[in-house]
């Protein structure tokens, strides 16, 4: 159970992070100060999830493994967010680029060659 808790916390924190960083793009006419303050509020909640995820996760995973998981989760969450929320297209170039990043993650978890 402890092995999956950090992953679940990272997934939820990344959803909040993605909204904090990119959610305002649907509101281009909102004042910048307003979107910055709203983004900070969302990011604070994201940090309240990400920090415990890393603290708990470091008992099970290395720091490099945690960072790699976070990056892969970020890519998946962002891909879904950009297609479903921002209504942007997702091309084969995105698939190939993300695939190469995931291939790099394989080597982090593989251990010494």
C-alpha cells in the first residue's frame, strides 16, 4: 500500500499543478495579476500533496525514481489536459517525443547496465 500512496499523491498533485500552470490559458482576457494569484492558490494545494508524496515515497523509491515518476505523470496529465480541457490536438510527434522520454525513464528504473 505504501508503495502506491506516493504515486496516487503525485497524480493528484500534478492535476492541480497543470491547472495552476495552464488552466488560465482558457481565459486570455483575465488580468494577469488575477490569474497569478489564482495559480498560486492552486499551486499551494499542489505542494501540500507533492511534498508528502516525495517524503513518503523516498522510503520506497530513490529520489531519481520519484522524479522520473513525477515527470511521466506530468506528461500523461498534461497530454490529457491539453486535449480534453484546452481542446488542442495531439499528434504522432507528441507520441514519439513522449515515448522517448518514457524510454529514458526505463533506464532510471532498470538499474545499473
